[in-house]
C-alpha cells in the first residue's frame, strides 16, 4: 500500500512516501480501514520528533481517520465490512497516512452521515480532547462561564461549539482578524484580542472580577500560567499542554480549584476507557449531522504534501484543520 | 464573656484568656451560639502565626463549634432559640474559643443527636474537608481504590470512614503501632507503615502496579510529591496542604490525571456554596447518629489549656482531635 512513513525521529525530512509499504494485518479486536481521509494534529509532529518516546522505524503518523471497513478481526461484532467509520487511532500504533490502517473497533464509531470523509476525519482527536476536558473532567454546566483559549484552533473551535451547545457563556482568545471572525462564527460570546490586550484583565472585567468556572488551556507556556489567574473560586482548569509551571499551587490552592490534565491518548495507550471514546464519537456524529458541531477544515492536501504541512503546523502557520485526502 | 484571644500574630504565647471580652452581636444571617465545645485544627495555629493573612488583634480562634442557639439574626428562618447546632466557622471571623460565637446560619446544621457536644464539635471542619475532597471533587466511586494518608489523623480518620462507607477499598498510612491500630478500627483495608516501608512501592504492589483511582494527601511536602506516583491513569488526587511542587505536571500529565486543591474555608470566606456546607453537615449528622461516622476525640481540655494544646498540635504530638469543653 501507499504510506507516508517516518524513517526515524527528527524533522519533517524523516517523512518519506512509499508505494509498497506492507499492508497492516488486523488483530482480533481490529477493523481494517481503507483510509479516505486522515487529519494532522500537533501530536503527529511531537511523535515524529520522538517527544512521546522512541519508536521503531519505519512508523506511520496520522491519528485521525475516516474511511470504510474492509476487514474485521475475529472478535469484532459491532461493525460490518463496508461500514463508514471514523476514529482517533492509538498513538502507539501505526497511523492513517496510508491506504490502510488498523484500529481497535472499541475506539471507532460510524462516521457522521451528512459530512464527507474529509470533514469527518477532522473531528475525532480534537473532539475527544475537547469533550473529555469540558464535559467529562471539568463538568461544564449550563450558565457557567468558560474561557477557552485559541477558539479558532483545532481543539479550540470544537471546544467552543461544544461549550455553546451546553449553554455556557464562552470567552475566547484570538490574535488575527480572520481567527477572531472564526471564533464569532463558532459562537463565542466574547473574543479577546490577546495581542492588543492583557487577556487576564479582559477576563476579569468580563466576569466582574470573579473569573471563570472553567478555563481550558490549549496553548501552554505563559498562557498556562496566566490562565491560572482566570480561574474562579471552586473553578476547574484543564490543560492539554505539558508545562512545568511552579505557579499551580500558589495560584489555585486558596481558590480550592482543580487542575485537570487532559491527554486523549490514554485509552489507545493503556486500554482504559475505550468504550467512552467510541460513545463520544457516536454523540459527536449526531451533533455533526445536526450541524451543531462543524469541523473547520482549512486545507485539504495529498499524501505527498504532508511533510510541508508538518512544517506549517510547527510554525503555527495553519488555520483550521489540515486534512489529507487519500481517495 | 470568657474568650481566649490572640493579642497579635506569633507563637502560642500570643494566646490570652480574658474573662470580660465583649459579647459578639449577631448580624442579619447569624446565629448567636452558646459554645459548649470547640475543636482545634491545624488551621488555628496557621491563622495564629499569620499565615492566612494579617488579622486585627484581638481575635478569637477555634473554628469548629457545637452549642445551643441563644439568639437569631433578623433574616434567620431555619433555626430557633434553643436548637442544638454544630458548624465549621468562617476563618475570617472570630472563632469559638469563647462562651459565645456568631455563625452564618447558612453554614450551620442541627448537631447529631446521639453524640455529645464534645464529639459533635470534633466533626465539622474535618468532615467538610474529607467529604468535599473525596465525594464532591474526586467523586470516589464504589469499588474504586483510594489511598488516604494519615488515616489516624484529624481529616484522615474521617476520610477513611467516609470512603469505606462509600464502598471503596482503602489503603492508608500510619507510623506508630497505636495509630496503625486506629486505622484498622476505622476500617482501613491496608495499613502501610510508612516508617518501615516505601509507601509508593507498597501501594503499587497492593494495586498490581495500577496505582489508586483516588489519592488524598493530608500530609504535604515529600508525601505530596511521592503521592503523585500513586495516582492511576485517569486518577484524581486531592491535597489539603500548600506545596510548591514542580512534579505536578511531569507526574500527572501522561496519566491524564486530575489534581484538586481542597480548601474548606471557601464558603465562609467567599460566601460561595454555604448551603452545600450545611447540607454536608446534615448528612454527616445522620452518619454520626448511625455510628458509621465516629469522631475520634483524643483529648478534652479547658480554655486555659488551649495554648499548650497549640504547641502539641504544631509538634505533631496529638493523636485524635483535641476538643475544648466550655460547659
């Protein structure tokens, strides 16, 4: 099969398109999927760089997939050959930048019917991340105020839509006119231009000095530290960015607040909570079909453009999801 | 009235017994309580030292009370004069080391009927802390495994009983034969002698290397840091001890785990969630009457012994709660 393999850890130059990579063989719980589309995520570049541990080369990246079931492992009962499915793949197995990929059926769900494979592939990883962070962990409630950083970003734009659907008031941050417009399109109540103003001051002004019941950090670094100041008394913050901050306790203790680390890779890596991933994807498919969850695909590329897209992703140049269309 | 006042911040020598301290005057939402018993907690010594901010002298410590309502503020409707009540008092108002104290009625509940004022006074602060940490924040589930540190301590012995009542499997730590025996009496499934063995290794062995779904740190310092290693994938840890650890993210991120800071003073300080405190105390009173929650009173003292008891508390010499009996 065609596959974009990484021939080792390093920069985008380790990626290499091969026409004759061996087909994957499904294990007992697996679906063998014919990949129609696969989306790129920051985690692709991290795994490529070796930041999530040493991996034996060659390996395949691309952990969001939408496609058609071509074969079933012996223990699979919930799917049939020919089903259109979508999933976020295990981060420790081969990904979907290839004609075929295997996924544990317990992580997969039928794809939304009203959107195509390209748009369906843009959803799983960011939706699982946003859903787990906002709903399963922070338990965002109707009428609560949420600060969601980078509302035009991959995770951000899905989080923003989910939070609005839940009934929350949503504050978000964006630095460019086009990303600010996107945030408004996705329903943000307040869009803070973080280049023009101090977002902490803006959040405190918008919340009468109370801060936000829920804060979702999708940026990290200094944004993480300053976001701790935006958490209300009894508030909950979730982060998806690794950060060795020393401010966590000093800023959260007296507020009796909570910090959730959200890493959506856990079910695929540890085999814990796979069913919940499939359940979230089934619910998200309904939302997508009702158009209350709209993935923002910024660019559709082919397999031989993925290396260049990795560089764009690392430079923060891309807006919306980059999706690889395979057929 | 009699009152043990602090004439400034500092060591136990700032405490001074006065026979003629002015009676407190109830505000609109207050109950005026005739104090029958008041329990000491580590927070007393912290406030005495000024660690929770500068306070105008003279001030009164003692934030756990059980007593009888003697007068009602104009807005109080749920209580009558003569009611026997118990409460954890606001940490920013005067405490109960005195004949009379005022408490916001929304923080108070009727005292358990089957235990006396001395035992009732031992419950509120530690019960609110343990309840909020284990149930409201960590959402400890039946059949989950919890590590509760210092199971013979003030918060620990209540947390242990609550966790057992919830149906969890409970591991705890204790260093002396008499405290280990207490942990067993309160229902601990596994008591780890932290002086004889590495508690992290013991926890991992007891959990087949999985760690605990819930970890409750009541000790802080090195125990906090090492407890992060005991948290399972998707686990939740709560701490009640301020700690500028740099290990939080490195140890919790990849496990997609949660850290809750539990500070029970929030409702009394910020006026947020007072009703929940009263509700917890009502439920705890039922548990106490059913003897599924038994406060461990180690020592009953008089008002003029409080200064010495502060020193014992700070030196870690006391076992069980120290309660001041006033009448």
